[in-house]
């Protein structure tokens, strides 16, 4: 049975054209910074942007008759996967033209920025042009909310198709009844927190340009900084506390943010995922405090950075590599779990972990209960179906399988097994923390594998698998 036909491909191509135009327009924004600082890199931004816009227009205009066709979920997932891949190529092309690194390196850097992974190929980011530093931060800011969400907000009208595309980017929570209204409210919340972050950083003494870029990086839980020492460069506890708050805000569901004012803060206090995240931060910090000699601020900052999948850091990666193994295992566990559904975080996410744990507990209770006993499952007062727990279990299995395969390949290429496991978890969870210098010593095949990990991690695996399945079907013909 064929699941993808010619009509499907044309529907996908036509709608992909819209997103290609949107991505091209977004890539023009850093030109403003280039002009302000007189860096003369405009052509490097202009050529890839125009290429994306022109190809997008061709796809739209030549397939205009498919405009009215309904987008099914399989179409949406393939469009989503290809949109992120296209964004990686176009943004990578800009880095290739402006900074003169290999295309594989530039594509890796862009995939890392867009997916909020925060792993950088550049050994010295402080020599990069301001326009590129802003561009990397801007990619994280766009990717944190979602490429499709951003483009839908100003290029696509509300309706069934926009709803399908919204879901295809691993988003299912609705703030408002319509998808369009949900996207508008989400962007409004995101923009408000971004402005607050910039102001707070500036008041704390951070240079204005750094305030903008770092806010983009932190609120999106991306973690790439404009400094080689990341947030540790500023050596300012107030800046660290502001960063911790922004990381937690970025890892909290937008639905909870939306309800904060209406409920006078009760939505935040009553949200199960938020409570679990704060408990994880508190317990992990205390465990590390009593089992190591790590500076308390470094400890707390790293714990929050790990569970929110931000990847920002105070200590250098080589210093972190010297931490006790027990501490590193706690950090890896937090990187696997991640923050709330409906936020900017990567990793497995708290709701899946909670749901999966509920399923295990239910099975244990059924074993020890009298025969025929039905043990109900509830989550926040709502009935939880076995199908949902099974789906969580399936996703977690796939997630660990991706980690296992990549980890094995890193070991095959001669990298330290423990450092490789940490780095693989960091890539798959879109985190960005390291305990060594693997990002600077990776062989090119591992960079391609790493891009795949970051891509699947951001889109939550299934859209990418469906896209690969569709392409395999085409080759079969």
C-alpha cells in the first residue's frame, strides 16, 4: 500500500513554499545589525534569503491550484521536517558565506542554533561579526517558539491547514480556541518576556547588544552566548539570577503563562509540571551540594540549565568534566527529563515522564491487587487513558534508541565513552552542555549524525521518521 502519492507531494511542496518565503524574510533581519556596525556582510545575508524567497514563490505560484487542498497530519509532519531542514541549509549558507567555514560546520551550527541545542563549532565566537552573533541568537529565538509558529503568525491565514501545521511542530496545547489566536497570544507572551529580559540584563550592567542576544538565547532555552565563556564571562551574580529566572520561564508552558494574570499566579503554583520541575531543581541542587565541593552558584545554575535544556553555563566545559561522576550523572538525568510541554524546551519532557511513571505505578498496583481489580489512572484530576501512557513509553523508547545509536558511533570514532554519552544526550535533548571539547574535535560524519539528533530531538522524532518513510517510498518506485 502506498501512503504518499503525487498529489501528496504537490500539496507538501506548495505549502513548503510559503515557509521558504517566511524563512527568507526572517534571514533579512540581521542585515539591520550589519548596517549599524558597518560590517559589509549584507551580500552574505541577501543571497541565501533571496534564494529562499524566489524558490518559495516558484513553489507557491506553480502549484496555486493546491491552495484549497486540505493538509492532513502526514503532510503537516513532512512539511515541518523539511522546513527545519531547509532553514538549516539557508542559515548555514549565510554562515558559510560570511564566516568562511565549511558547509557541514555551518549547517551544524545553524541546526544547533535553530533547535536550541546551543552547541557551537566556533572555537572563538568573540571574533565573529556582530551581525553573525545576532543572527545566531535570532535563530535560537525563532527556533525556541518554532519556525512554523513564527511564519504562520504573519503569512498564513487561520483555518484547518494552519491548525495541522501547528500540531506538526510538536505543539498541541491551545491557549485560545483558534490556532491563529493561540499563536498570537503565544508570540505576545514570548515578546513580553523577551523585552523584560533585555531590560533586566541592561539594568544589571550588561552591554545592550549582549542583553539582546543573551535574552534571545536564554528565553528560547537555546544557550548559545556571544562570549567564549558563556554567561560565566560576566562574573555577576545578579546576571546569573536573572538568567536562572528566564530559563525557568522559558521551560514553563505558555498556557500556564497565559493564565497567570487571570488566576493571580495560581496557575503557576498549581501546574503539575512546574511543581515537578522546581522539585527536581531543589533535590538535585541539594544532592550535589552535599556530595561535592562545587561553588553553589555554579551548581544551581548548571542544574537549572540542564533541566530547562538551555545549555547556558558559568563554568567552562573542561571544568565541568572534572566534576565527580555522580554529579555528572545527575546532570545527564536532568537533561533527559527536560521541562514542560508547550514550552521552548527539548528532551523527553516532564509530562511524558509523569505519564509513563503513572503507567508503571498502575501496572505494579494491578499485580499486587486481587484478580480483576481495575486501577484507574488520573493526572491533575483528569482520567488518563492507557493509550496515552503507551504513547509516552513508545516515544521514550525511540528517544533512547537514538541516543544509543549515536553514542555507539562516537565510541566507534574513538571518543571517550562517558564524555560521548553526555554529549549525545545533550544533542538529542537540544541542551548544549559539554564536559569536554568534543564539539571541537568531531569528525564530519559525526557532525551529520549530530544534526540528525538535534533535528529529531526538536521535532520529537515522529515527523522526521514519517518524512524518511515518505522518501523511501519514492525510491521504491
